[in-house]
C-alpha cells in the first residue's frame, strides 16, 4: 500500500520498491538454477532495465555485466539490491528474498562472469588516453587522489560502465545526468548569478557545490531565482572537441579504472 | 523560618492532593466526547471525534508564529527506514502518550520530553506486512488504560501509569500477511480497531473490543462472504473475496448524535492486477458508516470501483456541518487518494460534491452517483502514482473559514499489471509501477469545502507525506518531505515560520495543547518528537 518516499531527484525509484511482491512472488529458492535465472530475467526487465539497460551494460545506472569479474559475491549483490545504494538513485528493495535471489542468479549469467578479460575492451591507447584525460577531463573528474570534484568520481568507472556507455556519456553529456550533478543557476537579490551543482533543495533553501568547488547554502529568501539547467555543467564533447581517436583513447583508459576509492 | 517551612510544606501537600485527584481515573467516555473543548488535553487521534484536527487554541497566531522555538526534543532510538514516525501523541494531565516504530511506546513528561516509562514489544522475526511498514500511529485511551495495536496483529491494553501489558488479544494471523498500525478509536465502552495487510491475500475487517477484558464484541468484514450484499461485485465461485483486501488501517471518526462510526477501507488485492477480480470489488476503497453498537453497516460509498492503482481510501473522514445550496447539511469530507475531494451527506452517504483537487488525468469528473468517469487507466500514459493525490496523512478543516487543508501530491506513473502467484505470507501487488522522476511535486492546498475550489496553495519541491493541523487563531501547521515543519496563515497561505527537523515529516500530523498555560505544538519526524512554544515570558 505504501512504501518509502524518496527525494525529488530519485522519486522514480519507488517503482522498484513498490514492485516488491509482483508476479513471481513465491518462487521457491530451491528452483533449478536455470529456472531461477529465467525468473530473474523477467524481474530484471521490469524493474532494473530502465536504469541498467536492457542488456545490463548500464545507462543511468552502472554496467552490471562485470560484477563478478570485478570480484563481487552473490551476497554482496543480494545486499546491494536489498539495501540500495545510499546517495544514488538505486533504491532499497522490499521484494521477497526469492525474487532478489532470482535477480542475482540472472545477473550472474550475464557477460563476463567467469572468464574476465583484464585487457581493455576499447580500441585505443591507455597511455594516450590517460594523458588526454588529464588535459581534457581531469579539471572536473577525479581518479584516485587527483582531479576535480565538479563531475562524478571516475576511480571505479571501469567497473560500473561499459565502453559504449562511456562513449555516450562523453558525446552526449546532458542526455543522462548523474544524480547529484544537476546544474542550477542562482540569481541573488544583489544581482549576482551563480552556477553550481544542486546537492540539495527544499522549499526555503538550496545547497550547491559552486564552480569553484565550494559548498554553499543559500536561503531562497536571498535569491531572485533558482533555475535547474537543462544542460549538464559538462558540455557535450562532440568530434570537434574530442576527435574519435582521442575518444577511443580516453574510453580505453577509463575502462581500466577499477580502483578503490 | 519555621513559618516559611510550614507554608512550603502546606503548598506541597496541597499540590500532591491536587495531582492525585486529577489523576484518578484518566479520561472517561465523556472526556472523549468533549474532545478539544478542554485544550489542555488531546485525548484521541484526531483530537476529537470529528476528525477536523482543528484546535480552538489562539495563543500562537499569524502575528507571533515566527517566534516559535523548540522546547525539547525526544529521541526514540528506533526508526522505520524510508517510512515515518507517524504518531499523534495523546496528552493527559501534562503527560504525553506516544507510540513509535517497531512497537515501542512511551509516556513522556510534557514539560521536558523525559520518559516516565518505555514499552517495547518483542516481535517475531517472521513478520509479514509489519516488517515492510513497522510503523504505529498512536494510542487510544480510556481511564487508566492505553490501547495499542501491533505489527504482529494484536491489540494490547497497557496500564497508563506503568506501561505494562494488562491484556493482549490476537486480531488476526500475522503470518498470512496481517499487521496493525493505526491508533485505536475509543467510542463509549468499545475500542475500535482496523487492520493492515491489503498487499497480501487478506480480508479486511473492523473490530470492536471490550476495554476491560479485551473480549471481541463485533467484527465487520469489509469484503462480503458469498451471498452477502456486495458479493455480486466480485466473480462468483472463486477465492477472490476471501483474499479481497479492503484493509482498514486508518482511524475512523464518530458522530455521537447519529450514533454512526465512519471508517474507510483500502485497496482490493492484488493491487494492480484486476483480471481475476472483475467487478467493483465492494467494499474496498470505500467509506463505511457503521452502527458502533453492533458493527452493522448503515451505508457505503465507494470512491474507486475496481481499483488497479492501490488507491486506498484510508483517510480520516472529516465530519462537519456545511451550508450547501441554501440548506444546512451534515457532511463527511474526504480528499481521496484518487485525486478527488468528496463531500457526502453523512446521514445517507449520498454524494453532495465531488471534484478533483489534483491535476489527475485518471478522471476529471464523477457521475451523479459519484462514480468516476475514467479517462486513462495508466497503462499507456501516466496517471498519479500508487501513493495517490494524497495519502493517509491527516488533513484538517477550519469550520469558521470553510477551508479544508490537505497535502496534495502530483505525480506521473505508469502501471504494468502482472498476474501474481498468491502465497500466504507473501505480498501480491500484481505488477509494477514506474514513476517519472521529473514529474513529482507536492503542495499544501486550501480547498473551499462547499465549492471544491482551491483558495491557495504552497508548493513543495517533492511530494510530501506530512499531515496537517489548524488552529482557531488562523494557523495551519504542515510538513514537507525535505523535513520542514511549517506554519502558514489559514486565510492566505502566507508562509510564517519553519523549522528543519532533519528528516521527512512522514505520515505524522501535528497536535497542540496547553501546558502550564502555554500552547505547545508537537510534531514527530524521523526519530524525534519536538515540542514548540512561544518563548516563556521573562521572569519579573
């Protein structure tokens, strides 16, 4: 009847939670593995594919085809589905254990479960890509201890995103903005215009990370306007700004990033 | 010195005697009937039997509300992740009686927030609905007993002075899917309760119990048995009715003159998949008028026939007298999860007024009998989500202004029904709901009760699940999903004051009472209960 309410950014995620007992409720955990994975596939299509992609290689949410390859365990995936990921659009699930187990079983059948290639899946040069990355992207993105904070941290991007998803994210940056990185433009009563990332907002205040990477809170009483920008702070990097060869290099470099934060 | 000591002793003993006299007995049935006429009390969930949640207190006004300040904070030490601390505290003789998540409960000193006692129920590990929503909305109270329902579907009587269990009776088998979360309603010599669990293969009911012994006095099933009135609104020869839902998880209201209890019912089960339960599915998503002596139904009004969106009607039915088309009418008002605001004749159950109070695209009109003219079932393009145009969070009604204050939700969701497998103890929603993240907002709205027109609104950045309280001084207290507890001017909607509580205000509505001559306003949020008041006068 009612479950959890999530914030405005992540409002849609209640779908997964509300789905907590749908068609396959009651799948016994003793089902044959194949049957369980089949059930999981149906559940995946209904509840997960919007964000993780029909082929699970990631859209708004991460690539799920290389989880086991990156060293995760069934239990960890189970718990991530069950508890959600704090600070992201990934909600907690109240689905029966049998359904979560079916999802885990399905995900395990995907992609590079046991034969993980450690070689870059893209076609460029890691070294060139790294150099280009630090020239072009590092001002805003962080890898390990280095880089900026205006864009998402990419330290583990090679685990969570496929090469194709990365290409899309670079070429069409505003197509899918990572939650917490929505750009806002504030105009103060003294006439100053400020731009930053919207980290929080309520009826009376807005919290941003401004373009100087400074966390600042503003009372709306002190602002003339708060506008959510349609465009990401990150521009679309078309071929004019990043030629295809450079893109290959950058993506190749990014797919090698599997470090811990 | 001796004389002074004597005087002091004299004062102390007078005080002790006075308190002892005041404590004797606790609230009687007459005190419950008096409701908010004694503003130093709050004796039942909505303050009184009307469900108006409108206090006569006037110390805090639009002119001074900006000076409201927190007096104390009580930390529960227990919470419901993703849900709320949904209680309305009861106040009696300076003591607050409060229930919390996971079937904790407390008696708190209204002056300091310090606990006198804590109760905690040992709950089984295999809760069903109660594990998904381990909330509780408050006590019922009569004499020296407090009444509380539990997540394993029991009803308890606690001793008001000690918090110990006096009796404990089973409402239903929780392993099947039942749980209980509402604040019981005490009417005369009966404790009236309802049940949760419409997401499971359950059959809803409303029960009355003897406050002395816990003996069940009557049970009213909200879904009929075969051959009973309403059974023709279900497929014949199936099990659909026996597991038809129609839960009763919000506290009802009561008209002592009409001797009528008003109680609402929830969704049919499965929630989203309706093919196996063709028909209107009476008496789900309805308002029932019952005789409190016997539990017999006097009339019903169904808001959402054959619901496939989980749009329970579990709201507080608000009783008032309105002048409509020149004649004085006894009405019951409901701002429903389906997005419509209804005014019914509470003697007959007939529709007097019905109009959308939200931007719902599911239906925009009702027919003469009150049946919605459905435009969009939400399987192709979106309609409001499964939480609806509002939800169980209590609204309020200011009779002097004729305004109904409600937290409205504007959302956009598509529904994908799927045939569920029905297993006792496992939920059976029957499908999936997809919400559009970019089309979700909320508002506090003031609705003219006679015309249904919107007088004002205050917009929230996301849908709120907070309830509403209003006062005779022209204030509305409301909350948002970002955690703000706020005061508005009733006439204009002007924002006057807010306080960031640190967690979404979720399901709870404020209550207010006077303590030592000063008006207090309390709100539950997250793991805290906070008391607000105007600053105390400076000592001379």
